[in-house]
C-alpha cells in the first residue's frame, strides 16, 4: 500500500479531510478482551506538531508511560485517559488529560476531528481525538504518569512500509496486533548521538493504522 503523501499533512488538507471525510472502514476496531472489569470510556489526543516550512516534517507527540502504572505500564501511548463526569465531551477529556500528563497547554492545540472508538483488551473504549499543535510549546511531564515524551515523524508513521503485523495464540484464541518500531536519535551529555528504539505497538499502533487508512483512502472510495 502507498505512503500518505506529505502534501496531505498540511493543516488545510487535514482539516478538509475531516470536514469532508471519505467512505472508509477502520482496519482494527477492538482487541481480544482479557479483562473482567466493567468497560471504561476514555479519550486520547493524537497531537500532530506542525513542523517544517511546508509541514512535511510534522510529527506526532507520544509518551512512554511510567513503569509503575497499573495498566499498560512502560508502553508507548498517546496522552489521554478516562472520561471524568465534568468533561463536556471526549475532546475535553483528551485536552484535560494531555495537559495533566505532559503540560501541553490547550492554547497550542486545535482539535480537527475524531476517529472511531477503539476497544482495548483492558476494556477501555477509547476515542482518538486528532489535533494540530503549533510549535513553541513547553512541556512539563508528570513523573507519576509519564516516563518520557518524544516525537515521531508523521511521514514515518503514515508509511505502511514501517507497519508490522504480529499474530500469536494466547489462551486458545488468536491475537493480532500492529507495531511500528522507530529508531530515535538522541544526543547524550558527552555529545555522542545514541539510537533509542521506540517500540510503538498495541492500541497506539492500531489507532495510527486506522489514521493511515483514513488519510490514504481515495475520497471516491
């Protein structure tokens, strides 16, 4: 399958896509359930940081969850969390949780749309909220929830050549999931450049795969 052209990453193109969405179907809608607790509604922000003079260098802001978290500890994730009763809608949940987790102020964020709900194996019904983020923001990650914050090029994530599909049998059922391993270059204190692997998988990779499907499908399809 083709990569999404970088011209489609322009803010006007992304806004038009959500304003006039194509006929499409999410590729992955739910995981095999392995939780006995009641379903919980949640929302995550998919923050597209608008970088580069033509926006071809735009990125997606991701977090690595703290190792002591009760669910999905240490995993790569979008900022977000459970819906609170005072939240006006799913977008409000995503913005609030993002500010609480990483300190990204809503003044830098413009919500442009939502993707279909994704159901995790831990019984979270997650609404992905897509947003454009203007550069110049400052982050203050909450160490109780977030171990690290980083950015991955949107062009990398929207290229299926970097999408891997996995399958194995667990408790008598076939489980499948996507991963998108990304090698990030980071400068150490001594000036050396180190490669850090960001293993994006599970629900985060599945929602990115659905976002890819949403962007790549032809409007007439």
